[in-house]
C-alpha cells in the first residue's frame, strides 16, 4: 500500500473515530447563549432501573422505581388476614371469618373458600386457569409500555408483583390502571348507574366485532386516546347517541347531555359527555392526558378487547418506592470500572507492541462505538450490570484475539521472514481459531437469548451481537488498521516491537 494512500486512509479513519467519539460520548450546549443541548448517545441509552445515577441531561434519576402487588379476588395477604381477624371481638364472627379462608401452602397468603379454593384448601382449577390468563394479560400490558427495567412476576403463587422504573412518566398511573381486568364495554346514559350497553353482542360475537382497536396519539401538543370501531360498532354507537343534543320534552331551551362510559370489566376507565350524535368510525378523546397516561389508557382498553366477562378482578396493594438494587452510584462505578480496564488493556498493548497498539486502539474504539449505537438504536436493549459484563467478555475476547494475531506474526518475523509475509502467515495460522471461538460464543449467546429469563435476554443479545462485532474487528478491521499504519514507516519491525532471532555462527 502506498504511503500517500495510507496517509489518506488513516486521516479518514481518525476523523471517523473522532466523530463517533463526540456523538457517542460527549454532551454539550450550543445555540444562542447555550440555550440548547446535545445529549450524547451514551447518555440517551436506556438504563436498567437497578442502576443509579444521572441518566439524561434533562432529568435526574437515582435509580429504582415503584412496586406494587396485585391481589386477585379471593386472595388476601397473611398480614391482612391477621389484622382482620384481630379486629373481630365476637367469637361467632371470628369463627365465621376463620371458616371463610384457608392458608396457602407457603403461609404468605389466605385463599377464600369457594372463590379460590375448596373446603380442604386445594386451589380450584377454574381459579388457577383464570389467574394464569390474567398474568398473561397484565404481563403483555406492561411489556407494551416498552419501558426498560419493567418487571412482572408471580409472587407467592397467586399474586402478581409489578415494578416500573422511576424514570418512566406516569408510572403510578400505569400501576393503578393495569390492575383492571375484564371485557371492554361501552355504555351510554344520563349517569353511570343508568347507562346501558351500546353494543348488543349476539351469540357467537365478541367485542372485537364492534371495536377494532385503541391507540394513543398527539396533535399540536395535545395527547389523545383514539378508538377505532368496525362498521357494526359505529352503527351501534350512532344509534345509541342519536338523540344527543336534541331538545328535551319539558324545555325547548334545554338539551339532552348524556355521557358515554368506556369500561374494563366493571370499572369505568373513561367518561365523556356527549352533546351530539357520534357517527364516525373513529373517536378521539383528549383532555388532561400526557403522552404516558394516554399510552397507558390506550394499552389498557386495547388489551381488554380480548378480555372475557369471567376474568379475575384484582386489587392493587400500596405502591412502594424501591431504591436502585445496586446503589445510587452503580452507573458511575460501571464507567470507572470500564475506564480502569481500558487503561490496563492499552498499557499492555503499548508496552508489548509499541506503536502497533494504535491499530488495536482504533479497532477497539470502533467496536465500542458500534456497540453503543446498537444498544441505543435497538428498542429492547439497555445498559445494565449484566449487559456490561457481557460486553466485557467480548471486549476481552477481541483483545485476546488481536494479541494472538500479533504474537503469531511476531514469531514468523523472528524466523527471518519479511514483515508482509510474517503478518500474512500469522493471520493465516490463527484465522480458524479466532473464527471458531467467535461463532461458538455468538451461537451460545443467541440461544440463551431465546430461552433465558427476560432479565437476561438483553444481556445475552448484547453478547451475541458484540461477539459478531469482535470477530469482524479481529479478522478484518484490525488487520486493515495495521496495514495502513505500518505502511507509514520504513522500520516496520521496530514499529511493532518485533525482533529477529540472533543466531551465533559455530566456529
């Protein structure tokens, strides 16, 4: 490779690394009097709620979030059972209350006889099936929020524990709304008590025959919930509200001001005053919604379209604020740990290989920035302790593979081969070793991704993705950087700290 061409390629490579460094790592103010701020990609990456620290330029977040337990109908905590029983003075009433419940196997819960269990305390099959269906529905609702750090888990066998990160807007709104179960319904009338069903669902029909779906949106800064009806649903809604806004019989100056109520099970989630007939196939409801609350309401209603009248009713316990599991400074310590390991890695390469270390440095930085960009761009990835460890594993692999290639070339050079021949032969000897280990690691990581618990899936995917990056960097990028850098010097052996073996002549 010619010297001029190498200089041009090295300059372009350096500019690319510098640009990626600024975009990925540097936040800064710009505009008139610094009124605007550019947030780095690393700052913008979603963080696990178990980490603590300042996560974005616009908000301070110390990690953690809010947790609550959903109790299905017929299930109470042992603490509530003890409190209720302790408040009953009459012996007959105490005996009646004791006969109403049976302790669950683990003693943490009490199940109501006839609702959740039989007389002997065995859990009813109908209750188990309904609970499993409710877990699936509630889990799906929280997953649709696409908030990193969200967790839904079954606790003590028959309660559902939910967790939302503090950095999410409207986290308590979501916790208090997603507890509602049951079928989507629409009622219309002068009051909630007097309202009647709008959809006259016939045998063989479901709510989905009348409602296509519910979504959230915004226009000119106003957030809304949009309901989309089928033609059958739109006709039923128009028929029910046909008299809205018309004059009443006893006063020509007054008009009918009924309301329409949107239900999930037995709970009215939205109420809307209707002053004119609703004739379209879409209905847009705004008000005091924020982006987060509109999205939460839309997810709740949309998921209830597939609900059933027999869905279990749940009660949400008090929402508790949970601190970051790894402490308030965990994020800072992750960055410090990476800095120390990075410095140690580069110290080794510069001591061992002198200026050749720059080839590894450029390769590693490109690997680092590619990882940051992918974690930022792929919705289900986020920065966590597990993800950080996965990244460190592939970082170590990349460094080891580069060192392996350097050492193979060093040995060839020591035998008296030319520099170009040493590099070519060295890479040829280690090519399949490097490729095989990367293929095995990538396959292992992606298999784990498909079978692992949700909390490990992101970390497994990061490991698989960075294993692919590491293989490309070790076999192609580093060799390319080595070629353009070595072409700039006449003493290529000294550039790499390679030496010939000295052989003494026999006398």
